[in-house]
């Protein structure tokens, strides 16, 4: 009672083919394969060491000419 005979499996496969059709099953398997490939590629990318990044470059300001304070900035009410 617990095991399925060959006739049970044939019947199950026939019902699945009738419900989903041959094209949908092959499309589904193709999508599963692409997902597995993308997962493996992502796992390989995680294993690679991070590339050495250059330190951020800063811009040095030339304070030789002081700037005058602007008179138009502030809390003047118009």
C-alpha cells in the first residue's frame, strides 16, 4: 500500500502532461536551470577577494585670497 507501482507513476505523469502541456514543462525547466546558473555565478563572485580601492582624493583649497562675506545672505525679510 505504501509503494507506488509503475502504473501509478505513468498515470501521474500523464495527468501532469495533460494539465501543463509539454511546452510549459520544458520552459519551466529552462527557467530553473537559469536560476541555478545565476546562483552559482553569484557564489563564485562572493569567493573572489575584493579589489583594492584607491583612497579618495581630496581637493586642497587655496586660502591665499580670503573671500568677503556676502551681504545678501541672512535673515533679511523682504
